[in-house]
C-alpha cells in the first residue's frame, strides 16, 4: 500500500490517509468502549451471573492481553499514518 500511495497525486493520497486514519480512530474508540464495559463487569459483582462456570479473573487477564495487543496494533497503524511521506 505504501508504494501505491507514493505514485498518487498529493491531494488523493492525503484524502485516502485521512479516511483510513478516521476509520482507525473509530475502531480504536469501539475497542476502548468494549474493553471498559467488560472490565467494569469483571470488577462489579452485580454483573456476575451466579458465578457458576465463570472465572472472572481469567476473563480480566484475557481482556488485558487483548487490549495490549490491540494497543500495539493501533500504535503501529498510527506510526504508518505519521510516516506516510
């Protein structure tokens, strides 16, 4: 994709990157909302369905790992947007 962007006119390249950037930010915001919701449910016993078969600590750890992976990917994509020249 980088090579293709270099051969496009500047205005078109900026337009494509701006669209991709805004899409990335929307995806990141959705991820944060989901992460926040699940972590709130992990902490608040009111959300636990009787606790049977549900390991809240394991769920919390999995969500934190998932969040770190998503954050790393987000940073990589943002770096691409910053270094598009």
